[in-house]
C-alpha cells in the first residue's frame, strides 16, 4: 500500500509569490492534517480537514489556506510568501475516527529566497 | 491547552549502552502520548503511542515508554543503543477527547558514539 505522498519534494520560490503543496492520504483515510517544521524546531500544527471540512486551525496568518477534495487529497496554499515561510511542510493522514493514528508523509521542503 | 517539554535538546550515548530521552506533558484532558523519530531529511515515523491502555508501551526497534500520571512524564528508553538510532526524537501529545491536533516537543537529538 502506498503511504502518504506529498508533492513536490522540494520547491524554491521568491518572496511575494504563491505556492501550492499537495498531499494524497493513505487509501481509506479521511482526515488530513498539515504541519510546518522550521529548521531545528518541532512541527507546528497548521490545519486539519476531515470529510472536506476544516476541523482545526493553528496559529498561522490568513495567508495560509487549505482544502480537501472529494477523494480526500488536500492542498495547502500559501500567499505572499515571506522568508520565514521557509520550512519542511508535512502532511499526515488518519482514519479520523477518534484517535486512530497518524501517518506522516516525507514532506515538501520549501525555500523562499 | 496541551504541551510537552523535552528536557534534553541533545543526548549522547555509547553504542550498546541504555538510552533515556525525557518528556513531561501538560494536558487538560486525558492525553494520548506518542514518540516519533525523524532521521535526517526524512519524514516522521511513529515509534510508539499511549492511549489509556497499559502504562508501559512497547514500540518498534526495541524502544519503550512508561506513562506516569503522577509525574506527568512519558520517558522513552531503550536497553542498548544502536548506531542506526541516531536521529531526532519528538515527544507528542494529543487531546484524546477534543480534536486530533498533535502538539510536538522541541525535539531531542540522539547521537550514538561508536
């Protein structure tokens, strides 16, 4: 079985640009969460989606948005990129029924220059 | 509100000696607790989880952790370190009865000395 897949694996953008990161959950998983991991720190929660609805949002500015599609895949969008947005962006999927366990993808490394 | 504190940012042990990575938690509800490992330039891998069953939890690769409510601790141990254990380890708490947001500690870098 395929695990959580994220694309692209690496990305370089210029300040002020927009970026879209993609995540495909494990088959059968209906919940997708996004985390930001800045170098040297632990991951920080950005969003959680379940059945295409937002279930939780972390302390991130409105430049960050996300959505979940009918096939449960998800996109994370970041507008007006800042240098501080440079990080590893991790996607995690779960069944979404109570705590059922999260599986993380390998992440997208975003560098803003 | 929930949080975890990893008491050591860096731990070094010799190969074949025991490993102890310390974690204290704070949670308003009965918590779920996890340890994840991250090897360089890799994603996160679940080592073990506590979700209110046995307080001594066994995980993969010989790791285990004990949930101690009175001490609000969830320390990770391994009897004998292997070179492949060198990585970053994260203690994580989830509010079991709320949403499924994971709150990560700041991480402990484990170095294995040959």
